[in-house]
C-alpha cells in the first residue's frame, strides 16, 4: 500500500469533519461558546475523535491501569476457548 495522495487525505479529512458535525452535542443549539471555537473543536475532533484528554475520554490503561474493552473481550474469548479445549 503506497502513500496517499494529498487529494485523498483532504477528502478523508473533509469526510470526517462532516461526520463529526452530525454529533448531537456539537450542534449549535448545545454549543455555548463562539462559532469560531466550535469550528476549531470540530476540526480537532475530525483528527483525533477524542473530545479532550481527560480521564473519562482517555485510555483506561493510562489512567486506571485497567484493560481496554478490546482486551477484556479477548480475555473472555480466550477463557471460553480454553474451557472448550479442556472438555474436548
């Protein structure tokens, strides 16, 4: 897979901006700051998809030394697979 062209990167960036604009809590009726700040926040969300860097939005492994949801699911799957192997 080669490098993406500038046009392709711009296309995907604009697509993500359109997707983020559909978030209900970013709509103008719920946004109490200026429209300029709202547009900056939308652009940031299009790049990172995280509203901020607080402990509620961040990675649980970083803040609470806990596993992510994906890691929990994997562990559960491995436990059930292990039990199935013991029975077989």
